[in-house]
C-alpha cells in the first residue's frame, strides 16, 4: 500500500469500483457478516484461554454535552407490593446514532449519490415503519468472530491520534505486522485511537463538531483488501473531509457491506491486550432485535 494520501479520484474509486454489491446473492442483506462462517466462529471460540472478559461499551449517555446533544433518557419507577414487598422498574430511551452511544450501524444507515448498500434506493427502502432492506434484525442471532485490536497510540508512542495526523491505511498494515497479526476474512478490526486520553486533555470532548481526529479515507482499501466484516472504533471518520464526499470510512457500510460499531470504549481493551500479551480474542456483539431498525445500542464483549 502506497504511503501517501489518495487523490479525490482514488477515493471515489474505493467507494465505487470495489463494491461488494451482489457478492452474497439472496443473503445480501446480511452484508460482510456473511464472511463469519460457522468455522470462523469456532476458530474464534478457540482463542478463549483465560476467560477474561472486557466490555467495549461506553456508559449509557444521559448527560448532555457537545458530543451528546440528544442525551439518552433513564428514569425510575417503584411501587409497593402486598405483604411488605415492592419492585423497581425503569425506562430507557435513546437516539443512539451520533458520537455518544456505543452502537452498531446497520447497512441501511447511510448512502451516497450512487445509492444504498446493494444499490438500493433510499426512497424505496426507508419508510416510517422501518427499513425494508439491510436492517439491524438481519443480525438478530448475534455476531461472534475474531477481534483484532490495532493499537495506534502504542504504535506511534503517543497517547492519542490528533487531527493533523489521522490514522492511515498503511499505518494499520504496519500495526498488524508489528503485533504479529495476520488479518483474515470475517475479522472484526478494532481500531484504538486514544479517544479517552484525548478527551482528558481537551475538556472531556473528542468529537461533536466540524473538526475531529480519526481515520482517514485511505483506510478504505485496508478494510476491503482484508475482507473485514466489522470495524469497531473509538474515534470515527476524521473531519473535515477534504474529498467532498458524503462519507469516507463510513462509506464501507454501503460500498462493502461492513458493520461499524461507533463510539466504542477501547482504552480498557488496549490495557488488557498489553497485559495478556496478545491482540486477538473472541468478540461478541448482540444487537437488539428491532425489525427495520437502522442500528442498535450494543455492549460488545472481548473474551481472552
């Protein structure tokens, strides 16, 4: 992979000429999760040796902030029961897309002028009662595969990624090689960029505005070349976008059928990988079974 920023024409080509449209036939609505075969799941399960578990989810975001302009709702209810008993119940409500909630994007979530995943037309797929294709219920049985952490701060020797130095595709190749990892079809690429460390030095904020550090469009060929099925990341697409496209790395959804897990909490996972001395593990992700949904809040779990 060349160590230079791609041109506008090259980025357009990544999103147009290397599409996975039609690759999985009648199972197209599942997208690149089709790459996670039963054999792939069994191989991932064999990675479990210590039983250590690490959550990749951020806390439910009920506090308003720049990153959380539509905070989640959580309120309590309790009532008495006969003979001195009682019960407590609570309500959750969340507008989970954005930069606060850990969630998985379904394949109907975004598109560009060429259309949605598999070339579907948004006006035909998106309805007031839900999406008719590529919705989150396609993954309702859960996802289990090999997770691979690509630790960018460790590789750079710096605590976090900055806006003037976004994560590049060739850098991810270098990190995998340095970690002794050979990427395989159906893997979940977990890209740690140091979001929590960045926020600690920037008033508690990473994103939410027109400028933010993250992954460069040059990462798209990396995902396609290695047949990655899922991207799990703490920082997302770097902004601003110099290529004037609606979506850069998020374009992997409609071009390649890749699932994205946004706003993951990866600092604890990076610490666990360093302590365990390895960067591969079993990963489970279980979306809510919402018929026609564009995604779902999730609590991904890495198991060593």
